C-alpha cells in the first residue's frame, strides 16, 4: 500500500510534465491539424535556458525565491519566442499544403534544434547538471497506516504538480473566458469559417504556438532540475507526451491533461512493480497501452469520433 | 421477382429514426426516381443499399438474395454501383485511371502475371483500356484522358463518376443528385445521357434528384420521402398531384 | 485534340515486355562482374556508401508503397527493418562456422528471404490496426510498434542457443553482403513494386489512398490492399535489414528507433510521395549528402536539417511530386 501511494506521487509528478508538453501538442493540433514534431525540442530549449540562467544566477548568489521565478519566466519567454519564430518561418508558408509536408518540416526543425544545441559552440553533446539552486528534498512525509516508511513528496514534486495545475487553470480561464480564447476555439472548430467570421487566424495560430511553447518551457525547467540538461532530452518525453495527447484524444485540452497523468502513472507503476530486469519494458508498455486504447477507441479517450459524411 | 427489392427498410442513428418502412422495387432497364426535401433520408437509403450503413430493420434483395449489411465492396461486386452526392473521384489520378480502377474486378490474371508482365496480362490491360476509352467517349471525356480528375470542371466530374460506376459492370446504377450544381442546359444534357446509358447498358437506374421537373421528365416511377417516411409512390403525374407531396414541398418554388 | 484515337496508340513505341524482362535479367547478371571489380578496385569507404545507398533505396521504395502509394502513414518502418536485421544477424552469426565457400550464396539468399518473411508477418500483424486507424492515429500506432520492437530487442539476450545480444548489441556478424547482393535486391524491389502498382492489378493501391469510400464502392477490398501494402513493404524492409546487418557486422537495437523510421519517411516525402523514382533519387541524395557534409564536421547535421527545411519550403511536393522519371504517360499519375 505504501509503495503504491509513493508510486502514485511519483507518477503524478512525472505525469504533470507529460501533461504540460502534451498541452502544446494538442493545442497546435487543434488549430493546424499538425503534429508539431519540434515541440519536444522546444521543451529541451526551455531546459537549456534554465541551465544558462541558473549558472548566471548562481554566480550572483541570488536566493532561490528570486532565482526560480526568473528562470521559469525566462524560459517561458525564450521558448514562446522560439515557438512564434518556428511557426512564422517554417509552418506558415506551408499552411495550404498537404499536412504531411508540414510534418516533415517539423521533423527538420526538430533535427535542427537537436544538432544545433549538440554543437559544442552552442551547448555541447554532454549532459550537464544544473547548479544546485534548488536542493531537492522531501517537504511532506505522510505516514500511511502502520507501515515503516512514510510516503514522501519532494519540493520538486510540489513545484511540478503545482505549476501544472496552475498552468491548466490559467489555460482554461484563457480559453473559456477571454475573447482570444473564444477565437482559438473558433479556429479549432473550423479554420476557414473562423477567418470568414473576421477572426485573425494568423494571430490565433501564433498565439497558440507561443502558449504551447511556454508550457513546454515550464516542463523543461522542471525536468532540468529533476534530471540533467541534454540536447537530446526532448526526444523521449516529446514522444511520450505526444502519445499522451493522442491517448486523451488529440485536440482536446482536458484530454491532454488526462493522457499526461495516465502516461506518467502507467510508467511509474510499471517501473515500480515489474522486476528490475524488465524495467525497460515499461517504455514499451506505454505504447502497448496506447495501441490497445486506439484499437478500442480509434480517436483517443476524450477525442471526438468524426464520422465522414458519405 | 424484381432485380432490386427493398422490404420495410429502416435505420436509426443513436435513437433517431432516419428511415422507416421503406419499400421499393427496381427492374432491369428501368429508370426510377427518389425525391424529397433536404434531410428526408434519400442519401441514407443509398448508403444502406450500398453497404455503407447497416439497416436496423428490413432487408435488401438483389436477384432475390439478401445483401443487407454486406460490406460495400461486396455489394458492388454483386452488381450495384453508385455515385456520391459530394463527388468522390480519385482526384489525383487521371481520368483514364479512374475508369480503369472500375474494371478491377474483371482482372483475371494473377499477381505473378503482373510481375512478369505476361502476354495475357498485357492483352487484358489493352482490352480494358480500349473499353475504358469507349466508355469515356460515351461520356464525352475522351479528350481529357490523361488529365487528373481533380482538374475537370464540375459537370465533367459528375459524368466521370457515372462512367467509373459503369465500369464495374453493374446491374443497378444508383445516382445521388448527379445534376446538382449544373446549369439548366447541362442538366438537360445529363438527363439525355442518363436515358442513353439506360438503353445502351440495359441497367436499372435509380436516381435521386432535387429538381422535381427534371425527374418527372425522365423517370417512369418515383418515390417521395419526407422525414424518413415514404409519403407517395407512383408515376410522375400521380406523385405531382398527391396533396401530401405538395404539402411536403410547400413553399418550394419548384412545385 | 483527341488524346486517344485508340488504346494501341497509347502503347506506341513501348518496349515489349519480354525485352524489359530480359533487360532486368541482364542488369542483375551484370552486377556480378561489376561487384567483383568493385570489391577489387574501389575504395572500401566508397563501396560502403554505395551499399548503404542501395539499402536506403530498398527502404524508401518499400515505405513508399505503404505511405505514398497506399496512403497509410506509417512511422514504424525501422521496426520491420530491425526484425529482418536481427533474423539475419542472429542466424548468420550462429552458423558462421558451418557455412562458407559454395554454401554461402544459397544460404544468404535463404536468410535474406527469411528476414523478409519475418518482417512480412509483422507487417501482417501491424496491417490489421490500419483497418481501424487513420492518419495521425495510425502514424502514432505504427511508431509505437517500432518502439516496442526496439525495447524488446534491448531486453532479449538470447533465444535458446542463439545469441541476440540485448542492449549490448550483436557484434561480429559475418560481412556477407556486397555490391551484388545489395543491388540485386534493389532491382528486384524497384521492379516488383513498380510493376505491381502500375498495373491493372495494382491500381487499387492508389485508389485506397485517394478515397477509401469511393474505392470500396468500386468493388475494391480496401482491407486487402492496405494489408498487402504493409506485408510487401515490410518484406523488403526486412530484406534491407539483413543486408545492412551483414554490411556493418554490428547490430544495436537503438539503430532502429523512430528516428530511423523518420529518416525513411523523409526520403519518401522528399522524393515525392507516390513517386517510386522519386524515392530512389531521395534515398541516393539523403545518404550521399551527409557524407559530403563530413567536411563541415560539427555543423554537418545542422546543415542537413536546414537543407531539409529549405527543400520542403521551396518544393513541398517533393523532388518529383507525384510523377515518375521515365514511366510512360499512360501509367504516370498526372
Ligand atoms: N451517419 C449519420 N449519423 C447520424 N445521422 C445521420 C447520419 N447520416 C444521415 N443522418 C441523418 O439522417 C437524415 C437524412 O439524411 P440524408 O443525408 O439521407 O438526407 P437527404 O435526403 O439525402 O438530404 P439532402 O437532400 O440534403 O441530400 C438527416 O437528418 C441526417 O442528419
Ligand atoms: Mg443526400
């Protein structure tokens, strides 16, 4: 029981990151029907910015409560600008082309970012640790029943989950309550009609990229603190977050959240309960679950089934 | 026994009854109309007959054998071909290829013959090409053989869809609003063409059309649908004089 | 102008089938002396690049059948390749001391075909979800399939007395493949797939891509064609796997992850989805280009990525679009 609860905490903490990345995939897919393959690399850039800022701030001896907000905001702004640029330069000119074309371009952007940052004049291929700004330590330990060790929640778990929930609430408010959010929903519903209704679709699409990239930046900073910073770190979380988005039903914002958390939980639970030598299978299991779910519900858990009119 | 016989056909979409108690019969060489206001269920009838939807009630018989619930490709192989209300050509393929694909079931040679390009395969392909060109000549498309279907104008696209359907050598040809979007002159020409097809290929033709005047001028019999119910059956004259039909179409300029 | 006075006019000037068949035979036979002289006189590095180009052609053309021609967006081609590579690698390594001399060629033919068949069976299994999944969902499911293969290969140390290698990889596989084996398979792959799809029997592959509902209404068993595309495509990917395993002599599960699948997809799209000759061109270009960029060292892959982006922006339909380089107009997709 104790183990299970601990895995649950870990799963939610990891899942929060997947959810944050998945939101970007889903929002972009919603407006453009494009799998933004470079999204995982935007998350990586977020982590790199966090690293650079952390090094500077550590040199200035700034306290954690000053440094952390600066790092998060800096990464969000940087990635937001990156997302805007990618869309403007690479996807916008191809908007009326078959979707596959944009997808390949997105793959190109992904390759570009990965290789650019692997270059030693930019960042280098060796993974680096963030300077110890935030010492990861347990902040909550909850005793469960008569078990020997309590369930531990670290400060990073709290930051991860807290930020995820905060971002989610902010996003919901934005999408549901603001005029721009309404425009976003309209564009997701039908791009052509939305533009006929006088909505500036270009602006909405740009904004979607900025928002999605900023969310990925948050995830990147959290993982920079949790693991290491590495130009290829976006690959696997990117794929997993994308799977999470598909799992929840791509295009659906609550779906991305659900899918992200599910993905995190399934993964940690499998890691926790499978014998150690099968640990790697937990990665495959994520995909097995995905394929099984898609076979039962071909458009994801919360996705709309679209019936083609004959 | 009629060629195509439909008995008491019905379908529900999530509890919503889109068609009920539909009866119909079509014989070889007949040209019969299906009319009704928007959303009456006309296309739904076609979709059930061609296997796109599975009926929740009733049966469809072709040559006395049930085909209800069969997969669309099997229905076609039994001898029913159709066109679509929203044209569905193979847009990226040439006009000729669109028709040649219709001949796919008549291909007798196997994969091996294809791989070595056997004499038999070549003869057969040539034969099909001659036939396809002949068919396209009937539909006045022969000067566009190598253009992609997507580049055709609206009228020629509709004609190509009919030609492609005929290439599957059907006994029953079902046309879903083949004249939609055409100008009056094109419509008249098309109706003439459909009449000619009926005589030349001796198929039974079942036609959905919005334009009452148009159907009345060519069809021998017709069925009128409204809200999934059959409200009138008979010759064009009988249908035209039916008060229920007038009511269903009330306010419509055509009547 | 009347584009077709008669069908026979379409075929005027066409080379008769027997002559083409003979030509294909001669080309394959001629590969033997070419290969022998290449082995002797050509720099190992150049030969290595040439063979890798051949493997890339097989991969790109076979994926084109699935993605470009049948329109089933698959991101799992490296998975099929992995199955072939491991089938070939494991068997050849295990039996390397029993097979040599005159025994080698027939055994190698058998092993390549076997590798292809193992992949084809996987293609059959993967083809089944395509009956329910479409577009992006299919892409992600096939990607998942490829990743599962990688993870499983990472875990398996051995099967019975056969060494598989697990995460450490499989090494010291005999270097059996050469210019001849590779390009004989290239010719077979291109000829088989081109003849298949540009024939009456194969036109339905395109029809499925263009419009599944209309294809079914024309009596085409769309399920059959989709699964057939996966099975045939996977077979050749498996063959390519055996060839590449016996080229380098080393196998690492990581070589077959989704990045590899993506590299193959990029070849198909860059060449022009649906164009077989386009895939051939793109496979050559995208294998050769990174070699040429070696001079730029660190910036090599950055330039590669930039070129890819620029090419897509400048020529989104791919090098050849939907056309073929030399097939006659009657078969060319317009
Ligand atoms: N797949 C489906 N799911 C739910 N409802 C459907 C489906 N197909 C058709 N309907 C409903 O069935 C009714 C009949 O539609 P149908 O397309 O058959 O009309 P129609 O007579 O062809 O009209 P139109 O003249 O506009 O073509 C409509 O209310 C439609 O919304
Ligand atoms: Mg209709």
